[in-house]
């Protein structure tokens, strides 16, 4: 029989450790844990972790003070990615979210589910005042909610207000109040992969890049000319695009980011749904690699934490990071199920002038998000087996 005092002491050490807590929320999945790491490794990085991964609060009443709490029951965590992190100080240009994911954690904390909200989903974006810009309630694509929240702001303020309005939009549209949020910057994501060396995963369809290619002499070059809306205009002569064929691949940092961005030249012609699925798969693969190769390495861990801090902004919604980590410690990467919204098919709807091509959510998709709210995801998956994406 184990020594109960020693076990409790070990648990208390993990609960107090900033490293334990903050790595657990890194990569936007809130699941990386250090239960298998050595105490020495934790101490190596502990002096750097607070500077590397700072805590954030949402704006207004949503940004409640942090306290200790026991993590019980079902949880929903809102994850949003920015394709790039623009210099708001120089341009003040609005930044749209590249992907939006709700990570649902079952009440018994045995499984987690990734539900993507299509970026072109037509929603009602609430009224919001960030101090520089007043957004009137209006219909638009959900990926613009972050943009309206961050309008006219710089740096962390732009991220905070952008995520606040996105959170309010998700709450209004789906009735889900997120228990925590994280913003993933895919440009900074490449630094994580660089420190890990590579990320290996299965590619489920042939993908041709519109962003990265090479000339006949091996020089890197852009293979396609696109307009300001990202629409392909023509192929650039003499440039061969990168191609990622079906099968097992080990991605370099550049390839990983490039692969996660593609939605135009996919062999299944599934567009943004293919990109949603690939981003989910890449996050899982990166998480698994970080657990197996990064967290137990005293030489890699400090740099990995710094890279995560640059790629992530975490909002813990009033619960300490230590408690988040301890409460979700049993969920492993293989326990994450990824799902296709709308069964992977675009469902067009009429949109207001100026919004462009938008889509709605099918009754089954709305039922899926309701299942995340009600913690009945297991029943939904049993009823919709084809909605589970291969990983």
C-alpha cells in the first residue's frame, strides 16, 4: 500500500509548480502534463517559466480574479489561431482568426473532443466597445469577431479584446460559456517544432501548397499569385509548389506551418474543412511529440517553454493554472477525439452585403455543440460515427 503522506506531498508539489501548471495549458490543448518528468527537470525551467508564459485575463467582467479551485465536471475550452501575429503597433490592421476550436473535456476527464467552428459560419456578433472602436451588433462571419474586438489596438490589448469579443460571440451563438481560452499564433508555432526537431503524422489527403515552393535551382519561392483576399490568381512560372502526399510524414518547422495553412488545392476538395481537420491533427501530433521528446529533456525544456510563450496567449478564467493542470492530468493525446462540423461539407447561406460567401450549421452540427454544452458528446459520437476525423 503506498505511503499516503508521501503521495499527498507529491501532489501538493505538482499543484504548486508553475512549470506543471503552465506547460499543461501550452499548445492550446491544456493537456500537456509533467507527471512523468523528473523533479530535476522541473527545477531547471522553473526560474524561466513565469517570464515565458504569462497569465492573461479577458476584458471586463469576464476577466475575473484568479483563485484556487478543484477542477470537476465537464469543461469547454475555446482555442483560436491567428495565421500570423501582425504588428498592430505599426499597422493597426484587424486580424481574423484562422481557426476556432472548442475543446470539450468530459465530466469524468477520461476523454476530450475537438469541435471546429468553421471560420465562415454566419453569426450575430454582439455589441462591443474596446475603447478605440465601438462594434455595433451585426451579422458577419465568426472569424471576424476577433477582428472587431481588436480593432485599433496594439499587441496584448488587441489579443485580449479580440478574444473577449470572440468569447462573447461563441456564448451568444452556442450558449457555451468557455471555462478557459487560448490564442495560438501559428507563426510562433514553427519555433516549437524547430525545438522539437520535427513533428510526424499521417497525411490523409494530397495537399499542394499555394504559399511555399522552389525554383529549378532549389531556391525557395512562392508558387502562386494571390489577391488581397487570398484567392489564387495564377501559377508563377518556374516555381514548383511543395506537395504533401497521402501517407506518414515527418514535417520540418516550415513544412508544418505550410501544411496547416492550406485549404485551396486539396485532393478531397474539402477546402476549409480539410484545413480544420489538418490543424487539429497537427496540434495533436505536436502535443504527442512534446510529451515524448521535449518535456523530459533538461536541454530542450527551457527553450520549449519560451517558444510556447511566444506562440500562446492563455486566459485561465479565474482558475489557477496549477489547478487546471492537476485537474486534467489524466487526459493524454490519444484520448482526444477530433470531429468534423457539418460532416465536412460547406452549407451555404445568404449573407448581408459585403460579408462574402458564408455558411450555416446543419441541425446535426448544432446538436453537436449542444452536446458539448450538455456533456453528451459520447452519445453524439455513437450516433455520428462518420464525423470522427482520422488522425
